């Protein structure tokens, strides 16, 4: 296959085969993860839910993904994507069954919280695609992987309500989710049999130590700890939303216990980061093993704005169309799914443009377009023609998802052997953004919600101005001590 062109039609090529089976695994995780959103009314009716309780479910759905993406990133770097993706799909099938058979709101909430673990699947494929494609193609390949995978939320919106109607009755939504879980379980077995971590003859680089992200300088060590704090702050917000001050799922005593647990978990994570970087803090880092953690931090911020906003908007958009235009749930799900539909084009486009025209310039353009798109969506109201509202949604989503493609065009190029953990941290920040924006949504109307997201893009734009282009090659050390040069531009 040509090094300059990605020919997707050559399915017999092992790289293309790997790309297709991996994006479909990601696609299934998103169908499961957002299986609740298009069936809001049916689920709310089954449990006689208030809107506040529903909004709490939306936050629960993305909360656990914050720590799970960090953990899964470490597992991928250590055990490889083949084993980790297969295991996640098997577990996800069981979680779908648990959620769909819930008999109380508390059980439903627990199921939705646990299903946030499914959202960590994205991280696994980022490492796998990065292993199989060269630097000149990796942005486009990651964009195809992310775009077609993220399309799973739109596929859920368009198919699950019809599947629920096919099953019929008040339990139709339950059977549709169980069906998706069963497909994912079987696909997990298929993936394990057919996937491979690297091309034949290639080395799968692993971190020297597990438990925390390696950094190169003392300054970066403290920078990493500082960038870890917002993740725990978001989890604390979740506890607060579930406490008596919110939807009253937790008592004051239980909420206090969770706060203490989060503090203890933060201290433990800092200790693990120190353990991994202890030798570096004492003796320094070899020059050929250095990388700039600021690159990771900037990607964190940009994914907070891009994917964080997408997760939040996909969760509330079908309901927004119902409330604003009085549409039926099926039609609202169809129009709401348009936001995720753009993933098929925009995310690969963002990766391709980043490959061809530079990482920093591409990021600045897409973040600016994202701000304009959300400010436009903030003007949508019941007096608008429905076609104009949908058109505004599609325009905004184009820049949002192109920005996501640009972010993950760079992630595999920062440091190869750490790319699972870097992808995990960047991906977790997407969920930090989702929890932040959904928390804002729980207090304001939809118009203000969109405007807040647009305003937050200023942070991403400023951060992107400090982004560095990859320097051509990076160095990795094999387990036997030999050195290998890896192309990154």
C-alpha cells in the first residue's frame, strides 16, 4: 500500500482490516454508552422520573469514564489493545443487561454510572491505530477510527427507538439495550480472535513502569499533578449532584464518605506518579527520552472543549428538539443524531488537514470555528424553521469533530510507548468537559448552555497558540536496551 494514500477498499491489507475491526469495536461502545439518550421519555415514564433525576443520569453516564480512561490507558500500554478491547466489550455486554433490567431509579442510576466505563474504549483504539499506521497517515487513520466510532451515538439515536417499537410494550426500550449488549459480547470474542497489537515484525513498546505517567522534568512532574486535580474536582461535583443538595441519591454521611475517598484516591495517584518518576526526579532524564508534557496539557484542554461539549450536547439534544419544537421522540432523535453524524466526515477531515498542513495551525482554525458554531446554536429558538436549527447543529458539529480529529492526530506522536496513557488522560479531559458542561446545563436553559460552551473555547484557542509541531523523530528504548528511531512527522 502507498505510504501517501490510505486506500480503504483494500480490506485484505492487514492495516485496513485492523482499522475496520477497531472502529467497529469503538462504534459498538458508543451505541451502548448513549443507548439511553434517544429513549428519554420511555425511561422517564418507566420510573416516573423528574427532569432533575434525568439530568443526574446524564452526568452519571460520563462520570466514571474520567478515571476509567486513565486506568484503561495504563492497561493498554502494559497488556496491549487486543486483550483490553476484547475484555471491555465482554464486560460492556453484561453492563447493558444490568441497566436494562433495573427495577428502581437507584439501580438504574448505578447501571448508568457503571456504563461510563464503556466510554474508555476509545483510548484502546488510539494506541492500536497508532501502532499500525505511519506518521504521515496516522491523523487520517485516527480520524476514521474516531469518526466512525463516535457515529455510534447517532446510530443509537436512529435505531434504538425503532427497535424498542419493534419489541413493543413498556419494556421495549429494555429489550433494545439488551440486544445491543449481546452483539457487543459476541464481537468481543471476534475481536480477540482476529485483532493483533502490531504489524508482523514490529515491536510493541511498553512503559518502563506502571501506575502513573512518566514525565521528563521536575517542572513537568508538578504540572502533571496540577492537571490531575480537575478530574477529581469533577468527580466531587458528581457527588455533590447526588447528595441531598442535588437529586438526593446519597445521604449526607455517604456523600462525605465519597469526598474522603476521592481525597484518598488523589493522594494515592500522586504517590504512584512519584513512584514512577522517582528516578527522574533524582537523576534527571536522558535527553533522547524527553518529551514536553505541555503538549499533553494543551491536548487535554482542547479535548475538554471539543469532545466534552459533544458528549454534553449529544446527551441533551434529542430532548432539546422535543422541548423547543414539539417533535415526536423518534423525529427528535433523528435530528439530534445529526450532531454525531458529522463525525463520519469531520473527524477524518480534521486528522487529514492536521497531517497535511500542520498540527498547531489546524487546531487554531477548528477551535475558532467551534466557538462560532456554538454561539449560533445559542440563538436557536421555537420561531426558527426546523431546517435552520438542524443546519446550525450540523455546522457546529463539523468544527467540534474536526477539532477532535486534530487533537488525536497529534496524541500518538507525543511519545509512542506512553500513547495509551496520554490518550487516556486526554480522553478523560473530554469527560471532565462533559461533566462540567452538563452541570452547567442543570442550572441554565439550553441557549445559555450553548453560549457557555462557545465562550469556553477561548481557553482552547489561547492554549493552542503554545502548541509545538512534532520534531521529526522520537527515540524509544527496547527491552534489551537497544535504541530505535520512530518517525513522528
